[in-house]
C-alpha cells in the first residue's frame, strides 16, 4: 500500500512539473493538412507588420486575475496563416478545418478555421513580438500567442509554441 501511495505522489509531482516545463522556442512549424510544411523562425517573424496592442489581463478558468501583459506588440495571426496553403479540395470544406497550437511543454490550444477567418475573434489573435518594451526573442516566453478579446484570457494565452497542426474534423 505504501508503494502505491508513493507512486501516486510521484505521478502527481511529475504531471505538475511537466505543465511548467517551458523550453524556449526559436521557431515553429506549420504541418498537417497543408500542401507544404512551413517553418517560421524568430527572424522570419521580424518581417511581418506589427501592431501595438492594449494591455491584456490574463485570467484563469474561473476569471481570477493572474497577470497583466503590458506594452504589447504583435503580429496578427491571420497574417502568418495566410502563407499556409491548406490541403482542401474546395473552399466550402474549410469550415471543417481547425488549428492545434502546441507549446514546448505540450500544452495545446485549438482555433477553428471559421473562428479565425470568419469572426471578429480572428482580428484579435496575435503572435506577441514585444512585451514590457522587451523583444520576445530576448525572453524565455518566445513565440507567444494571445486572443486579446477572450473573456478567460489564460486558456488561450500560451508561450513557446513549437508547432501548429492543421487538421480536419471528419
């Protein structure tokens, strides 16, 4: 019995520590249901137009304030995704596609194609390039994303993105 209890606590400790195992990323790939995989480095992101963003209060799933992101600049996510040629037989089926963003600690966030390209939400999802007057490449929170109009902002605020998977609901 002692061994089972010990194993239980080791598994819990491992699970909790895995959630905070942030490995800084210097690039991300876009793969899956695309005609050609793409890789974007931090230097590639510097070639996109950036926009100053409002401060964003990061909240947990209950709405409790955890942090505030200030002095933000970012790249509209759609500007990056416009470089991706989705492997779809026609535009009508794009409604069945979605994007899975995967961080270096394996945290995942999902956006639908329609959400990004057919609603106001898509005009408010950014790859963060600067926070607190500091370039993200000079931090350990590289390649971060935030949906500035989300109600519970922490659910889709993630950093250290390593890949974006394009998939289709069947």
